[in-house]
C-alpha cells in the first residue's frame, strides 16, 4: 500500500498539503500520515490523516517516525519553533533548519521513499529575500 507522510502537517503550509493530499492521494486516510509538534489540528485536518507527534529538532525521532510509518513518499514542510529562516537567529537558525531537513531526507533514502522539502523560507535561503 502506498503511504504518504507530511512532516509539519499541522502548520500553515502543511495544512494545505494534507488537505490537498486527502483529496488526491490514492492511499486514502489509512495511507496518509502527518505530524504535529505540540497541538493536534482542528477536526477537519484531524480527520484527513493519521497523526503522530514529532519534534523536528530531534533527529532520532524523525528517523523513528519515518521508519515506523514506512511511507513511499515524504513531504517535509515543518517550520521550527523559532519561526524559520525568516526569524531572528541568522546562520545558526538556517543551519538548524537544514540539519532537520537532511535528517528526514537521509531516513527517507534508507527506506527507499521519495522525498521533497517545501518551505516558504526557500525564497530567503536562495538569497531572494527581497521578493514579495
């Protein structure tokens, strides 16, 4: 059975991703998994997928979650607690985001899952911070 895991599914970008996948994903609710950091999402989102709590700064927890779900695809759209690359903190913050994404990508490769990371921070990380 095909499974999709949306890491950061309860966030702004993740919410849209989960709802789109819920209508398009062939695996149904049983095949659609998503993560939240601290607060379960509202009923509409909660009913769209199966949910797992995950702190993306805990790289071992990322690996364990990916191994447990064993998805065929992973979409990473989590925003760190500090607000992402657009937040205060400079290079250390951006390096932390990259480390979190790399941990998820490496675990995906180990199980042979396809992986994509999407973020509104990508504009800033590509040096296009002045774009609106």
